[in-house]
């Protein structure tokens, strides 16, 4: 094994201990991140950029009573460490009081997430990234298509230490790969992508084949009328939508009446069934399929949390302040999540559809009404008409106005969950595992000529 390009636990402890020994504040917290990031971008069937960045950052948070401030450095000699501590203290003395500051936590017990770190990812070289990308570009060239895409990976360590005796150190590695393949005439576009922790789990040849075939099949799309449609949603499209709901799980917003999860008359909807009874969603930093962050910036432990069981809201995300305000324990947080599925295949969903649309993914997703989680966006990179159980031809992209709440109440069929690239962009994303769905009455409002 090559020497890791980020700080070991021993080195992180030495630096954080030194910082804490310099502190004169009532409370002090040290956040230390150290990581190696690599990326390769390709366009028009050839590499366009490739880079590797190794970086470490240290942030010191000092508090005098309720006055709190932070300062950051990426230099770790004794003089620089003392300077960043003094700067944070000077700023804290000038800061207004923060009535919600909770002080710093003492020693905590954390889930074991070392399984999310893989040497195959940490030791990944640019040449190996190039070979993986060539498995896409060569397929595109063979079909007279144009491929583009982005491969990004990170391996590193995160550390939190406090003046109250807390020390947390976590390792993580992850990879995200996406590719878009288009036809020379600009009328067809296909996409594929995923995220993994272990580089050895990434099959760019298979992903390239999917994008190539979608590009070929989506040439010369036709118009269809907007309105309410039955849709067969591939996992990425489902993840794009459900993520919008998962981002709204803050207990405080619900309790203060600012959320879909606010209950009429006050309080929240915990214990209420609000979507199809087949929907179950959990997060768990120790689950190998969705390895996620074991602690947050303050050192609060993450833990297995069931958010939705049988369509019923089981939990909301309580941070330390709001948990204390409500006389309860803080919860875990959905830095990655798993939505259970069924046994139906995409082929069976298509075969069962008299008239509908097959959707690959969404983009340009923007909020319309946060209280109902209503969003708008566009289909992209492979939208197809289904007639009498068969895909008959590609269609132009459509603008949709929809909420994941309605979508998850209108499920007709569910497939087996798979890991996806859950973000709208091509960067690193949390681990998300989600099934394909067949859904009725999905609302489209207009046609888009954009490819």
C-alpha cells in the first residue's frame, strides 16, 4: 500500500491536541479535514482535463459564553496554529451572543464506518481513470456518437476534537461517474451514471453502453401533449424526486409551521401515514450499501434512523438545540439513504403500460412551493413514449411541476433498488439507493425543444 495522501489518526490527534492546548476560550472545537481529490473530464470523445488535489484544512471555533466565532488555516506549524487560535478568540470576543449555542460535546460513541474507505479508490491514478473513460469513448466512436462526462473521486479523513474531551476521526472514499452521449445531428442524447465507494465496483463499460444505446434510440424525438401521464421512472429519476423530500426532514421547520411535515394546528406529522404503504426509507452509516457520515461538524454521532415505515413518517431530524428545546435526544441525519423496493422489472413496468412515458432522469430542478415540496424541472437524456406495452419512439423533453409526495402516493409498481448518482450535477453525491417506479398522474406542463 502506498503512503496515504491525507492525515492519519495519529497525526490528526497530535495537531488537534496542540490546538486545544493553546486555547484560552471557555469552549473550543477543532475541525480538521484532509483529503485527496482526483478528477478527469472528457468531451468530444477525448480527455479535456485531469487533475489531483491534496489539501488539508483546520478550523478553530472558540466560545466565550455565548459569543462564538471561527477561523481557518491550512498551515500546521506551531506559529500558524497559535495564530488561528488567537484569531478565532479575538473574533469571538467581538461577536454578538448566539442564544442557540450549545457548548461543545464531550466524548461520544460512533458507528464503525471504516468500511467506506477503500484503498482501490485512495490509490487511484490518472492512467487508470483514463482507461476507464476510454471504455466509454471507444463505444461512442464506434457508433459515430459524441461522448462527454466526468469522473471524480475523493479519499480522506475528517476529524473533530473539543476542549470537553471529544475526539472523532473518520475515513471515507467515494467515486462518482456520469456520461452523456449525443448524436452528431444533435437530436439524440443518452445518459448514465452512478456512485460507489470502491473503485472496483465501477463498470464504466456497462454505463457507457447504456448511454450509447439511449442516444441512438432517442434520435429525432416527437412532440407529445403535456398533461397527466403514467410514467415509468428509472432509478435516477426517482432519486432526483425523493431527494427533494429527504431534504425537508428538519424537525424545527416542521414544528414551526414552515414545512410539509408541519401538522395542522401545530406540531409535526410524526406517526402519520402520508405516502403509499409500500414506501420504506432508512439511513444507516454502517450499512454497506449506503455508507454515510458517522458524525457532523460538531461531533454529533450519526446512527441508523428509519424515516419512513410503511408510508408513515417515523422520525424527523432533530439537531442538538431543537432536541433540547423539545426534551428529547438528537437524531441521526440522512447523509445517505435507502428506499426499499419491490420485485417488478423495468420491462414488466413497460409491458403493463397502455400509454405512458419512460423517464431517464431530471435536471434544472427548482423549488416552486416549499410548503408542499412542489418543484419544477425538465426531463433529460432519454424520454420515450410507451404504447400498448412497448417503447414506440423518443419524445421531446417535457417540463414537469410535481411534488414527491403526490408521486409517492401514486405508485403502481416498484422494482429492485440500486445505487445511483443522486445529484443534478456531476460532482460527488451522498450514497442513495432507490428503486425504479411506475407512477400514475405525473404532471407535465409544457414541451421543451432543448435536448
